[in-house]
């Protein structure tokens, strides 16, 4: 991921439940998804983002996404808020 610092500075929510909630309520600007997350989670968020016209950016690993968000553990997805 090239913009690690930018993601930490952005208004974000981390985690599957919060990401899905932000997309559903129209508060999402962009969603980051770890490609090594569970496939059923990835397919759910892809459908949801498609329905709500939210851009998706894929990250190689959950660990990399967690680090980009400034947390010590991995994360399946995160959302940048409008």
C-alpha cells in the first residue's frame, strides 16, 4: 500500500461491521478490502459497494491493512468516511 500515512490521517472506521454500516447509511467514500480476508465477507462488501456506488481498493493482506490504519492487528476491511 502506498498511502499508509494518508489512511491513518483520514476519517476512517475499521472492521467489517462498521464498514458495512457506513456503506449502507451512505457515509462511505471509499472501502479498503484485504484480499486474504474470508471470501464470504469480501463478496458481501463488494455487492454492497456496487449497490451504493462506493469505490473499493484492494490491499494484499489483512496485516498490511491494519498497519495502514495504524492498528497492531490485521483488519479485513476499513472505510474512509465522506
